[in-house]
C-alpha cells in the first residue's frame, strides 16, 4: 500500500510567475521509506515540503493522497510532522518540557496524560535530563532534538525534515542523523522525507529525489542517483566522498569491485 | 547586555518562589497601591513608609535579592530624581514645618529651599524604590511562563467583552521566549557591524544615529524572518488560536497562597482605614 502520493502538484507563489515554483510534480512514498530530497538553492524543496505538510494549504493544481484517500487539512496536521532548519525559531515553549508539550496542548490531550508522553519522547531523543532547561542554555543540536521530540510526540506517520541539520556543527549533525536512523529501526513504519544539502546524509537514505526548477529530474536509490556525477555537477550538486574516491580509483585503473561503504574501501586499500 | 536584570528569574527554592503567581501578582498590585497612598501627616507618612520598607526588605531577603541588585535598578532613576528635585525646589513652596523651620537659604546663590520640596522629592524617590523592589521580587521569584499564566487567568473575565486573552497571553509568552534570542542577535549584529567599521561607542550624534540604524535594520529584518518561521512551526504543530487547547501546566492554589493573600489584604485594609479616618500617629 502506498502511503503518500502526490499527483501533478503545481504551485505558483504569485500570478505573474511564468514558470511555477513547483512544476507538475508526481511521486509516491511508501510507508517506512527514508527519502532524501536534494536540489540546489531555490529549486523548490522547501515549497514542496510546505505543500505536503499543509503549510501552503492549496496548491494551484494537483492532489495529495494519503493511503489512497485524498488528504484533508486535519489529516495533514495529524499525520505529517515537519522539523525546520533554524533550531531557535521552532522552539516555542519556555523550557524543553513546555516545548514538547506544545503540540499535545493543541491536540487537546488531557493534562493528566501529557507528562508521560513528554517524558517518553524527551527520553527517546536523549533530552530527559534537560527537561527544565531554557532554549538559550541548549546547543543547536539539542534544540533540534527537542523539536524532533515535539513532532514525534504528536505521533505522526510521516516526518519531513527541512534541512534540519544544516545549521548544526558536525557533532550536532551526527546526533540528529543517528537519531533518525535509530527512530527508523524502532519504528519501521515511520516515513522520513529529508531535505538536505548534505550528500553524505542523502547517501545513507533509502531513496534520493533530485529536484531542479520545481521538477523532479532523478528519483532512484542513492547509488544510482549519485552515479550521474557529471549531471549532478552541472546542477551544482556534489556526490558523496566515498563515491568520488571510488570513481577516482577506478579511473586510475584500480579495481575496487562492488564495495559500497567507506570503511570497506579502507579495509580493501589497506590489504 | 547584562544590565537588563529586571525580569530575570532567579533559580532558588524559597517560599516566595513556590507561591502561586496569581496571588503574587495581585499582592504586588495591592502593595504598589499602598506605596502610593499618602497617610496624613508628615510623621505618620514617614512611619508607614518605614514600616513598608522594612516589610519589603524582609521579602527581598526571603527572595534572595540583595540591596545591591535594587541599587543597580535605581541607577536608571537617578537622573529622573535630580530633575524632579530641581523642579520641586522651584515650584513647591508649602509652609511645611520641620523642627520649627519651613525653609533655608543657600548663602552664595541666595536660593531659598523649602523643606517641603525636599520631602516631596524624597517621597517620590522612596515610592519609586519600593515599586522597583516589589517588581524585582515578583519577577525574580516567578518564572516568566508562570507570570503569563497568572496574568492570563486574572484577565479571564475580559473574555466576556471579547478580548482575546489567550492570544495576548501567547504573544506575551512568545515575546518572553524570544528576548534572549534577540539579545544574542543584537550582540552578533553589533559585532558584525563593528567589524565593518561602525562605531557604537563614540562618535558624533550623526554617527551614533548611523550606528543605531546599522543595528536596527538587520535586527528588524531577522526578527521578521524569525516570526515567519515561528508561525510555520506553530501551525505545523497544530496551533490554532480559535481552537480550544488543553494545558500542560496548571496553576495550583495552596493554603500558603490563601494565607499570603489574606495577610496582604488585611494590611491593606488596615492602612485604608487609617487613611480614611485620617488616623495620625504623631
Ligand atoms: N514566500 C515566498 N514568496 C515568493 N517566492 C518564494 C517564497 N518562498 C520561496 N520563494 C521562491 O520560490 C523558489 C523556491 O524556494 P524554496 O524555498 O522552495 O527553495 P529551496 O529548494 O528550499 O531552497 P534552499 O535550498 O535555499 O532552501 C525560490 O525561487 C524562492 O525565491
Ligand atoms: Mg529550503
């Protein structure tokens, strides 16, 4: 069963645009998939994310289906969560616990039931020891983990990450990425759509969609997508370090076989 | 940026910290009214003020607020006090007698100063100091969040005349939430502009204005983009101002809150009676 399906989504920010920002996009995402959405600045990734999450309520054309049913506003709210880029601008509550509870308050969860949920998700993201901390005393990575907890607490089926690691230092980045991988292991039904400029991060997902000028130009498993080095380069996109290295080695006549991880390559070269 | 301590919560666990914000807010308002009353004769007034000062000082001690903190707040007031003093010296000429004297003259410049002018200025100063002390007690023993909850609860009746109390409360709490973020931002912009040669410390008036513009414009721009982000984040997490929300934090009224409020009310009534009947101690 296909979980999320977009059909011919088209969107203009204003009427004078000749080319739509989102130009007739169709694709579907299966339950439990981890899709990376990449593309150069201004290619329409965030716009697409906002359309899916219902923050841009009505695209000019096209329909979104969830489980073969046309999605409604309230379904979007309930089933789709989104984490944004700037950790400061999405921290709404005064403290970690208030922030995680914010969505629960909106969902009208009874007060007596909130505390266990807050605790559960704070623990899940490893922020249970910081419950009474204010955002100003947390690192960017910690704030993003809280944002993720706040979204997870609302029990969505699909989580969209719009460059959620872009403003973090390498450590914060790793924390979030490994958290996402862990979440997927613990809940195989959770669907992740991750918008990113980090090709290393995209390489670890189960599928990569490349967006350019509001159109999908590639949609495949990471190995396939990143094998188009020249094409991606023309779009201003990089390819993962590992693949670069591998291609370089092959061009030097060193046969590396079908190794698909950096560590394996290291082992191979050391032998 | 560190001199903005009014409104800073201090992390202690005292009786005052544990009190309900609603009780504290109402009590503070009542105390401020007490501070602003005038109680009959000069000496009665002074005695009542001395009494209020001691009371407020005790509260400050309980709340772990030092006199130094209060004086830091008063810094802002000094200029104002000097201006008020000068105005009072020239305008107040009441024949209020202290130890049998009404006025005295400064020899060199031949200026006659009435005691009433000094006393009036002194009253203003004491009132301001006590008010600052009271607000300091409230804000340093009450988390901004609880303060907002308390205010929201107290403003509840306004809903009847269609005042969107919950939206106002949300706005206040978001403002409080973003003050530290915006202070950081201000700091960052100042540093960035300073590195481009904008001088925030010295320079003529014109340069100062230019420096402030170099600070304000980027600050406004970034605040606007923050607010757009924030609005998206809030909507994405299901916030709808027109919909009912449950509450994660609920205020709890304890016996101690009743006792505290009764004490403040009793004192207030006492002083009110004293004032109405023009009760003069001396
Ligand atoms: N609110 C808006 N009003 C008008 N145009 C907009 C608005 N937001 C974005 N755009 C334009 O739409 C296009 C796509 O923007 P979008 O933010 O979706 O790109 P993106 O792929 O997320 O880029 P980035 O990698 O920089 O985040 C850009 O040309 C942008 O200028
Ligand atoms: Mg974007």
